[in-house]
């Protein structure tokens, strides 16, 4: 970590606010171009390298369900509607408030201004170096060019050819892979079952993930999950001195506002006002030539609002994915015929044959133990080192939702200890909502949140067409589930709490006009010459696919503009 005795730098070529993969994309590109970059984040540094994925710990590699508590501990809910119902069983002498005079309690992000039926109650932010990538799923599909990069007769402001080039580079930065899990017996079994189930599942494929093999992968099922440190490369080592430019990261430094000068179409950020959260007695002023804000789809417009930015689209056109979830316990019949299913009628390809052979050897060994009277023999034929399934049904025009068939930890879906996790498959189906100006996040001029910023309030609901499409999506998930097995008690099919995907978009959307967008095609804020944004908030049309890869691609486009200037300038 940085020497705590070293003075805080107050000037840089570029100040980046937010240290997730998007902010780190800007940093990597700009330092490579010789810029001096100062990055700040309101959160603490949780790992030796800047922004490592916490799931890479040995403990969580061995037991993924233990990671659930880590995720919960790092998510700060953004808007909790105050419960106005009186607690009638309180001691009569206990404190209570008069509901005719007060709207309700307001500390700990309780929000008396929030209407419950318009809330995204599970929406949350992560305050840590590395942001939400310290615990993300690492799914990195590309947006579908017709469904997610085109809507209502409008195209993405960045053209398709350029987006494809940016995607290639973003995938390299995040170490995208589809092969790390592809030879696992568990993965292959689920894939074979679905392929045999009919045309509806014929396009099941490997889920694109930001992940790589470990050096000891031949002896373990452990992998290395990508995160902000993967994007930073050598810059993630606090002791590393880059050959070009410089890089400094200050944890627990919160930007509370940007001081903006000028008027009309010719404004400029003069400096950023920052609090050192280890000592909040005074504010620090940080100066740079260029400012990048990439601190989340809600904290980013919150900071702009607190800085006096009044663009009409700020916080509007909010989209979030409706989501269905269930967990399936694989059918006994699949287990009894596991080797046969893996090999298939033609005997299987090399990886499938190898997986079938591993299963056969393991089954024989455990049966031998059982017949010798060893009651600790393993009843599940999967060797313990077989990796999880990681499959997808990607978005198509006929199927405008994104399907993940895998195993992962989240704030829901933990497997109880009396169920073997090798038999469990998670089904997560992500739908799509479209941009409507009335779907928005607003910021209070009276209430303050945990970080003493204007309290966010959500105003969001699905329209009739989106509701019908979400119902179609759920029916599709049910048909998928019954091909694999039965539902695990407690994880039957359910629509998850709104906001739980943590994929809010549109709040700082990219576009071609300051009337209905916040940034232009180069991610520059309209009318503010030296202010750029990054993150999921820029996606203008809604998305079913996971958004991080596209956000990184857009950040590359913006960083190149900062280095070279926009075309024609």
C-alpha cells in the first residue's frame, strides 16, 4: 500500500473518480500514453493488489457459498423506503414518532421520500477499491447488435465496426475466456442434457467469463477471477513504477463535488473537492487537466447533481433488468447414466471422453470403498475437482433475454450443507427494460445518505410490454429447468427483488443531443470540455446481457479521445 506518510498529491494530468474496471481502463490507457493519473475511491483497499477479486481466496474457491456473506457485507443499499407501520409491541415508554408530523426515520439510508412501489429496493453500491468487481460474477457477453445496441430506430452512437474493435480489446483487458470450464464433466453434462432436449436449446454455449486458469490448475478446480487489478496490469502493484506517465491511487478519498466554471456550452471543471474519510476535518482540492467520473450508475449522477450539473437527462431514462432465478437439483437418472451422456452416441470428442473416463474411474473407486464397508464413500460420481458448469443462452431477436446456467454466489441461492453443491445448477434469466424518461433516479435537496451526499430516490416500473416479455422469459426458464431436474426447496422459480441484478443503466446515457443524453459518443459531458464519464450509466437503450464488457469498451473509446482528441479537432 502507499506510504501513509507521503503527502497527498494535489495535481495530475487526469483525475479519475472511481476504481472499478471502467475507471481502471481509463487509467491503464492514459498511463500508457504518458499521462500522470491520480485515482481516488471512497472505499477502502481490501487486497494487496489494487482491486483484486475477493473470490480468489482459497477458502471461497473451496466453498463458493461462503462468499455470500462477503458480498452482503460490501453492498450498501441506495434507497430503503421508510417503514411507517407502528410497532405496537414496543414498551409503551419507548421512543416513537408522530406519523402525522414526521414521514419516518431517515438514518442508515432510510428514505421517507421513497415510494415503495416505485423503488429498486435491492439496488446497491460497493464502496471499495475495485468497486463491484471485487465480488462480481465475471460474465462478459457482448451486447446484441440489434436488440441491445439498437432501439426505436436509433443506433448506438459508436458504430458497429468500431464497437467490434473495442470489444476485442476490452476482452483482452479482462482476460475473457470460454475454455476454462469447458472440459469439466459437470459443465459437459448440463450442456449435453440441454442439447438433447430439442431445438429450443440447440444454441447453448459457454458463458463468456473474465477468468483464467491458475498455475496449479492440473491439481485443483481453482481459477483466477478477473477484476480491476486484471485491467490495471502492473499498475495494480502499489510498488510498480510505470515506464510512461505515473499512477497514484488514494483509497478512502471521496469526491463530494466538482467546481465548474463558465456558462452555457463553454464550461470547465476547475477542481474537485475531496474528503479524506480517515480525517474529515478538512476538504482537499485536487486539480487536473481532465476529469473522469466512473463511480457507478447512481453515485456518478449523484456527484454531478451535487456539482450543479443541470442537464435534463441526468438520472432519467433509467433501465434495470427484471430477473428470474431458480436452483435445480440434477435428476438421479442423469447421474446414473453420466458416462453414457458425456460420450454421446458417437463416443464423444476428446474432452468429453476424458471427462467420462475421469467419472468412470472415480465411480469405480468409490464403489470399491463402499463394498469394502466404508460408509464415507462418495455417493456423487463427479470427482471433487470437476469445475462448475458455466453455460449461456445468449440474447437473440426471438429471445430478448440473457440466460446463465451456472453456479455462483450471490445474496440469494446459497446451498444448505445437507445438499451436495455438485448436484446444483443455478438458472439466472436477465430480461430487458427500455428507456423511458419517467423512469429515473432523483436526488434530494433535504436528505443525505451514508456518505453525506444527496439521498437517491428511485421512480421505476416496467411497462405492459416489458411485463409480458418478462413472463415469456420466466416460462422459458421453467422449460429449461425441468430438462435438468427438480427445484431445490427454498429456491423454486421466483422473480427477484427489483434492483438485485445491480445492472442499472441509462442514468448518464450516451447520445447525440444534450436534450436527451448526458454524454456524447466520446463519453464527454455535454458543454463541459474536460469532464468524461464511464460505467453502466452510459448504456442508452437498456440491456439483458451483463454490461461490464461494453462499459470497458466505451471507456477505451473515451480514453483514446482524451489522448488524441476527437476526430477533426
